[in-house]
């Protein structure tokens, strides 16, 4: 029989440990880990639960089965840097001065005055890490470790921004043929695309590999994933945020030997199968650490498929067009979120949402303060937790492209397409073997589409709903006032300047002074 004092001490210990466990559980419900997986040029119909064919994505299918699929989820703009700027800040990209896709040595990048998603998490003491493609400026001042991330490993921009751009590879065959004709040396190197330096791999803010090779590109998905897994293992005992931004399936397509030749779809299918493997590795790491129930996992893409690349491009399914356009095939992307116990399993949300909404949603969940400056996203926590019943908090979303052209306004089930020129293949097939087909230009006229019943944007119903057209045109006018519209030669009153690259000499002086 246990002595009374020992029994008291034993019961006190049990109560104390139970209280600590309960407190930990309560804390984790308001400070969940977040893993955000962001693909590059992955189309709406490129994973199993969204209609993919020719390969399987069992890990992503499981993620969807255990979480929610958003089938009406959008990016702010269907191009790399613009899309990532919106994701990271909760702002329309043109509000913060980021347009299109920034190239090597770009003179602008994300401003130090903007608050990034990583900085949001740092408010609450989170560990923050990233691996993969950044694309918000390649000067040291623009890199992730200077914008809230504790660690970073990856490429500063797209993997095609290197001397052997896919469009240039066709020159190899021509050069070899010409060499034979003139009895010159065989095996001539492909011509380098003017303006693209060697592709660097960066760790922190230092170049650790100044010239990434094709063989090294084959390892990108694996290396990014290994970094994510190590980060999870290292930080499993405290709240963390990890941003896994895959370079794939942006062309040029590269895949490791683990998946090379595995799919019926060719190299594109192989690449997606390896991305699915990556998701599985992240999920296994969370399970091994015993924190899968304390972690929100989100999977989505920066824009739709780059259709001109044909067999090396993804699919937008029944949606119209793809990357580089404001049609649904360009801006609507797959979205999956899992948070066991909070997000209902095997659920679906058909309400519209956008990447700008993730920033304020995370702020709400972890209790972080929003920036003092204006952001555009709104909290969609209710849509995640009650996907069947919750409604989108936005009365409208805007879609810009090209040189700050307002091209569409979405409100509820409706989308008003404004007159503009867009690129298209015009029904012709895309290229083969990594070589792109030529786009042509087409003219979009003023048109209203019912996205709930016509996501493919096939039927203009503007004549049947003039009051909806008038309402959305009113929203468009408010966008021009706030964010501008180059087609109407308007400058917005609510835009902010991007970061400016420090002049090289001045930058050198600053570095010397720092030493």
C-alpha cells in the first residue's frame, strides 16, 4: 500500500503532467505549424483529385481525402513573381510594385517595408524556413533571409533563366547540322540566350553553386524536400512555418532517377509523380515527429500551365487558356488544405478564394497582428473549417496582367472580362520535347461569365444580366482609382514602391562598412 504522502505526490505529478499536456494542446491549437507547398506552373487538372490522367498522385490524393479541396481558388496574376508577391504579402502584386517575372539582376524586388508571411509568423516566435524558388528579387537585400526567413536554400528565380533556356536548345541540332555542312567541329554547344547568366544556387544570401547544371536540376525536387524534412525534424518541438516552393513543373523539366520514365505521360508525368513523392515525404516527417495533428499543410500553385510547351506542359482541364492570361485556366489553380481536427476530412469548398487570403488567415489563426499598411486579402478561416456553409468574405477580386492592365473582375459566381489582348495557341497543339509552339494574339471583348455553371467561360451572358455587368464595372472603376489601369492610362492612388536594388558601388561600401 502506498504511503499517503507518496500518493499525494504521485497524484500531484499526474495532475501536473496532465495540465502541462492540456496546456500544450491548447497552445498548439492557436500556434499550429504551417507547411506551404507551392508549385510552379502546375495546372488546375494536374493532380489526381483534380482530374489528372497518365500518372498517379497517391500522396496528394490522401492529403485531399484528409482535408479540403478548394475548386474555385485563384492567384492574383498568372505569372511567377507577381503571383508570389501576392502570396507572401496578402496584397495584389501591383499594390506593392511587383509585376510579371523578374529576371536575373532585376533592379526591383520586394521592399523592406512590406511584411512577408514569414515575418508574420516571426511575431509569434515561429521558426521559419524555405527551400525552392523565391523570385522576388535576386540581390541579397531581396532574398528570403532578409524578409523573415531563418534559413533558405534554392534558386532566386525560374529554372529556365539560365544560358541554356529551352527555346535555345533547338539551336543545338541546327548548329550540329550546319557544322557538318561546313566540315566544322561536331557537337557544337548550343547558343546561349543573351542576358541570362549562369543559374546560381543560394543558401542564406550566399551563392553556394554558381552554375547549376542539368544534372543538378534533376536533383532540385529531392534537395528541396530534404531541406523541408530536416527543418521539420529540427523544429518539431516548437511552432514553425516552412515554405516549400518547387521549381517544377516549370520548364525545363528535370526529374531524378527515382521517377524517370515512370509515367504514361512522359517526363511531365514523371515530374508530377516526384512532386507527389515530395508531399509524401513531408507528411511522413510530420507523422514521425508526432505533430501531424498540430500542422496545417497547404498545397497549391503559382499559376496555370504554360500551354505553349505542349507535351512538357500541364493541363487546365476544361478551363480556358493557361499561364499568362486572365482566363480561368491561367488564374485558377488546385488547392488542398489539411489540418486534422480543424478542417473536415474529404470536404470541398466551391466558394471563390485567392492566395492573398492566406496571409490574413494565418494571422487570425496564430493571433498575429496585421501590418499597419493596407493589404487586400481577407480571413477565410471559416471557409477552411466549414467549407460547405461558409461564404467568401470578398464582394469582388481583381485580375491584372501585362503592364498593369485590369483584365477581369470577379464577384461571387460572376466574372466580368474586360476588353484586352491576350496570347493563345488558337486551338493548335503546343510544342514537343521541351520546345514551345508560337502564340498568337487574340482580342477579348467585354463579357460576363457565370463561373458556378460555366467555369470554362464558354457563354457570354452579359445581355441577360446588365445589372451584374454594371455592378462589376463599378468595382473595376474602384480598382482603377486604387491600383491603376494602364489600358485606361490611370495611376492608382493606393500603390506602394517596390524595393530598389542598391547601386553596386554603394552596396560594396555598405558591405565594407559592415565588416
